[in-house]
C-alpha cells in the first residue's frame, strides 16, 4: 500500500513519539581523591556547626568550655547526638529499609534535646528529684520508640551494615572529642570576656 509521508507527519495517530529526554544525573564524587576530599570538607562543616551549637549551649547556660573540660563537653555532645539517637536509629547504608524521613528527623532531634537536657541536669543539679527527671528524659524517647520501617529485609549484607555503624560511631566519637578540645582552646584564647557575669 502507498504510504503518504505528508499525512503521516501531520496525523497524531501515526506521528512517532518524541525520543525520551535524558535526565541529567546529579554530580557525585568519584571514588578516590574526590570522595575523600568531599567527605573531609563535609566533616569539617559538620564539626563547625556542632561546635557552634556547643558554644551556644555553653553561653546560654553560663558554663564555660575550657581546655580542661573541653573533652568532657565533647563526650557529652557525643552521648547526646550520637549514642542516644543511635540506640533507636542506627546509622544506615543506602538501600537499607527506613521509616518515613520526617518522623525519623523529629524523633532524632527530640532525642538529642531530651538527652542533652538530662546531661545538663546531671552535671548541674544534685537534688534527687532533678536526677530522677534526667533519667526519665533519657528514657522517654526510647520508651516512645524510634520510627521503624515496615520490614527489615534488605540486600545489604549484615556484616557490612554492622561495620558501617561501628565506623560511623567511632568517627563521631573522635569528631566530638576534637570539637570539645579545640572549642575549649578557642574560647580560652578569643572568648575571655564572653562569660563575664
């Protein structure tokens, strides 16, 4: 049968569909120096943000961070921001099942806030009632429970997930310890008049 090219070009029933557009992939660092540099820069920015939060808590409470107690402040930050939330939401690799992101973030922030408040009460109060309140604040997020996925089935090997979680927690411990130490040194040198009462 004869084929009318002009009709085919104008008839939507026979017009070929346009070729699918290729979506541009987001940039991601390649393995090697790019990934190492990206991780290092991200860790430095994260550490600076945590240091500002720790300094803010110090200023609001009137408890100075010094080179002598900086490590203790860092360990307290590690307990509040890594250990307590990690007890309910372990560090996750891509591809692992997870609950809704917003609910996890709300639980994570609430856990840090309650644990941080409890640590403050333990450090500054000696009355039994305040120590009891601190224990309740530490336990409360875990009694409520962290949001969990519908299933825990994953293709990620259990050994790899455990190694990732352990390395993440260890790196966080080092990061928080350095934050406390260097923040104590920085505030001693540059913030001598900050804690004037």
